[in-house]
């Protein structure tokens, strides 16, 4: 025999317990040892009249069976008084069953203000007032069970019950939020939609049905939901006739109706209507986080040009964890197009500032040595994380996802603009007991060339214990720092808006900006992105040990330990051991470690130089080749004159189909001038980047160089003033 559910020591308030369902609950609780407050106003079903008889009768019944009970005759609109009765009589309140109710049925057109208001006052406002009066007592004692009484009329609608339906479904909304707010205090709130014969239903049900749908069939569900051993919270149940069913939301996969840089139109909604409403492969979102996750997923899909449906993805899926199905699974390739704007925005996001003159090369597109921070390499790769939701064999609750660790390796410095593609593979899945660890490997390419490798270690709290392995050869491991005081320390403030700025680089999780979303996650305010602290730490190492030379950066590994709040200062402690710089990052104000086991590996100086001199791919058949051939001839003729006039070295990057196709150097500084293919071995005074086509437009005089510059067609690095001399040089050749 299983252990019977008892309630000794518990104090229960049942509202509207003078008859019908409430009476059954009160009797059942009384029988099982609870002290019961039997509340009933004792009015008629429309909310008129008042009498103490109903409550008194039930109290007597409970006492006659040896139970403990007291009566309360106040209206639920006096919520505090009901709870005070419990406190006065028994010193505490553990369980509140909001049950009191009346009916004022009318067709909608005939519903008066009074019909509307009375129903809302008793059902919705009454439940609110009673529950609020009990809330702090429950919170302080870290125990509480609350029942809201909804109705099928609210869930499905019912003719003549507009006022009642609205109030009854309002109770469900109230319960949904109380379940969330109460969870950490062990206060659970569930909702029932009962059906039973009572004076409320006798006008709508035939007598024999009224008789058979006994109120006592509903009470057992209420008792179970209110027991301390029941962990159900936020549930909605239909109950009657000795049957209980649970309800939840179902949502169609839906359809993305927006495309990048385009407005949504009513026509696109009309034309995809049947798909929007198609419940094949429907999902069952269970939290606002899952709901938002869908939107985050959609934003990244629209942004990367994937306008297929969000996969079932975005919600919890039915299948359990099956590592063998998931390991090795390759996700849909993600494309990422960016310009120097993204690189600069990222640099600002990780705290770079014009206050430090050495930061200028990361912040000013006109800088002669415009560079991309190495850790920008996580940006094209990060959207792959959203793809985890579509991996077979994984059943991920995204609200429980923590970014555990990050490894990133660069194979060459990142270009300042371009289109990159990222391919992600589930490298391994580990069972850590308290959770599941997913290793996601993401390789990012420019064309066929591998630029960057990321390993995301993603921890899903509570998803462990599926019998998987605990370690993996594929995991890039953290490394502890040497046991001595750090060799160098850099402290940097994060601004109050650091997270607001960083998220513009593509991590739209509201956790980093929306206070109420952060509160749901248990944080006192929005937190900084782990990858933002990661960016701070990496650039501290780059500054301290590599003179901000991005070509020296090889790789970084960190473990995320604790959140950082925007406005706090980050303190990066560094230990140099050969080409490895161990690091640890703390919040200066608290001393709490936020990044641990971390390191940056640097290239030795010589190695870095060779990787830099790799020449771009050469492409045949550029129109601009003819112009440069002509320039070469001209330099032979009048080079000495041009050197006098111009006295500068011009670099040219001619692009075709988004890639650098040719580089030229026009040296009008040395000797009598020269032109050669390829980048200048020293530093050009100014470098122009332009497509083959636009170059020709400029040369032909169809496009003014200044206009081309402001239209973003001609990019200039270095001494921008020298572009004034450009027109003169090119114009000569336009006459050809
Ligand atoms: P009932 O009329 O037998 O019980 C409701 C009790 O609430 C009455 O004793 C009444 O005096 C009391 N009450 C009314 N206004 C009050 C106030 N302001 N303060 C304190 N007590 C007040 O009806 P029944 O059927 O037992 O209903 C209980 C709850 O279940 C109600 O909330 C009702 O809307 C809900 N419900 C019942 C269904 C059914 O099939 N019986 C169907 C769906 C919902």
C-alpha cells in the first residue's frame, strides 16, 4: 500500500466552501488532518445576499468527524480578513484554494457593467486579493500551495458567458505568473477547470447528469496538487466524472514571412496563411523563454538569409537524449556577411575606446593598419548555437542552457569585410551527471580557406544522467595558471551600456538587456555576455604581450564561471609561459573570478610575419589590368615628374565577386617611380579597395572618386588626403 497523503500541521483556506465543490474540498482536507478555514459569504448564485449558515454547517460537519475547522463569512473581496482568520485561529496559512464563485450569464450584447464587474470582482479580483494576503506568509515559510479555479467556459468560450469566460481565463494568466514567481520559495500554483453538479450548474445540466457528476470526484486532484510532495507547478487540468486531463499550448511551426531588408506585407501573410496555421510537426512551447527563443532564432535566420521555417527546433521536443544520433551531426551552414562597421561595433562592444590611441586601428576605418580584433572570430560562428535545437537525439530546454567554455583559434587575421560561411558539427556529448555537455565545433571559411575554428561547450542543466561518457578527447581543455603572482594585470571598466552595445554584434538574448527577463533567470539585473568578458580578456593579452598585433594571436580558451554586471570593472591577471599567456579574469569590485582556466596562445614573432605575407588569389581577366599596364608605361615615361608631384606610395586592392582579386603598388616616392603587382612590402601611404567594375567607372570619369568614397564603393586606408592626388593620376588615363 502506498503511503496515504495527509495534511496534519497544514492550514488550508477554501473560499466559497459553504456548498458545491468548495464544501467537498474542505471536508476532504479536514478528514486528512488539515486545519480548515471554511469561507463562504452565503449569498445567492448571482452574488446577492449574505448568510453565515452555509459555512457554519460545513465547519460542523468537519468537527463532527474529529477535524479542525473555523468559519469565515467575509467576501473574498476582503482577502486580508480571510487570511487573518487563519492566522488568528491556527497561526499560519499553507494552502489557499480559490473556489468562491457566482454566475451572471447574459448574451454579450445584454451584459451590463454590473454583470461584468461583479463577476470580475468575485472571481479574478477576489482570488488576487486572497492570494496576495497569503503570499508573504508562504514566502517566509518557504511553502505554499495555491489553486485557481478556471472553467471550460474560459478555455473554450461558451455562449452567454463572456464576463465569466474572461475572468476565468484571467485566473489562468494569474496562475501562470505566480507559478514562476513562487517556484523558488516552494510556492506552487495550479489551475483546475472542474465540471460537477452544483447549484451553479443546475440550470444548465439535466438532473441525472447533475447527479452523476459528483463534486467529490474533483476533490482528490485538488488535494494532490496541494500536497507538499507534489512538484506540479503552473499546470492546468480539466477534471470531472472521475477523469483528470492536463492541458498545454500547442503551436504550429509557423512560417517566416519577412525577408532580410524587406517589410512584412499583409499579402505575404495571406499567401502563407495555410502554412502559418498548419499543425503538422507542431511544437509545445512551455515558457516565455521558449517563445522568445523562437523569435531570436527567426531574427538570426532572417539576418543570415535563411527564410525557411524555424525548425521544431525552437521548442522542447518530445524525443529524449540519444547521443549516438546527435554526435557527428552537421548543422545547416550559416553565412555571415560583414563590413568594417561590424568589426568596429564589436571592438566597441568589448570595451575599446578612442581614449587609448592604440585602439584607433580597431575603431577607425580610415586607419592605415585597420585591424579586426581576433575574438571577432566568435561572431560569424555564434549563430550555429541556435541550430542545436534541430539536432536529432537532443532534447534541449533552452532555458537551461549555460555557455560553459569557449575555445577559438585563428588561422589568419580576419579580413575587415567579407562573406564567411560557418559549418558546425556536434563533436561530442558528455554526461556530467548534473547536466549534459555539448561540444559544438564550428569551422569558419572565407571561400574554401579556413579562417577560424571555435569550440562552444554548452551545458544543459538538469539533462544529465542519460548514461553517457564523462570526458572527451575532442574537448579542448582549460589550463590552470602557474602558482605565482601574476606577471601583469590590466584593469578595465565596463560601461553601464556594455551589454547593450555588445549585443548589437548579434547575440540578441534579452537576458542581457531586459530587466524582467533577467529576473526570470534569477539575476538582479541584465548581465554581460560571457563572450564580451572573453573579448576584454583577449585584447588585454594582445595589448600586454603582442603590441596589439593581431597576426600574433593564435588561440584562446576560457571557462565562464560567474556573470559580470555592466558597469563592473574587469581585472585580467596574466602569466607568460613561452608563447602561452595564462589568464584569469575577476570582477575588481567583488574579487569574484569570472573567467578561469583560461589562456591565449601567441605566434612567435617570425611565424606571424610569414603568415601575413600570403598573397591573395590571382584572377585573370580584370578590366583594371589594362589600366595598370597603361599606368606602368606612363611611369616609365614621366615617372620622375610624378614622383615630384605626388611623393607617395599608393596601394590598390581590386576586388571581384567579394574577394580581393589583384593587388598593385604604385610607388611614386622612390627613384623615378614604379608599379608592381602585389602588396607593398613596406607600408603604403594610402591603400584603396574597390571593385574592378567601380575602378573602371572612376577611371572612365563616370564616377567621381569622392562620391565613390562616400557611397562606400571606394574604401581608403591610410592618409586619406592623398586621394586628392588620385584624380589627377587617373584622369590622365581616362583619356586613353
Ligand atoms: P457553488 O455556487 O456551489 O459554490 C460557490 C460558493 O462560493 C457558494 O457557496 C457561494 O456562496 C460562494 N461565494 C460566492 N461569492 C462569494 C464571495 N464573494 N465570497 C465568498 N464566497 C462566495 O458553485 P460550484 O459549482 O461549487 O463552483 C465552485 C467554483 O468552481 C466556482 O468558482 C465556479 O465558477 C467553478 N466552476 C464550477 C463548475 C461546475 O461544473 N460546477 C464548472 C466550472 C467552474
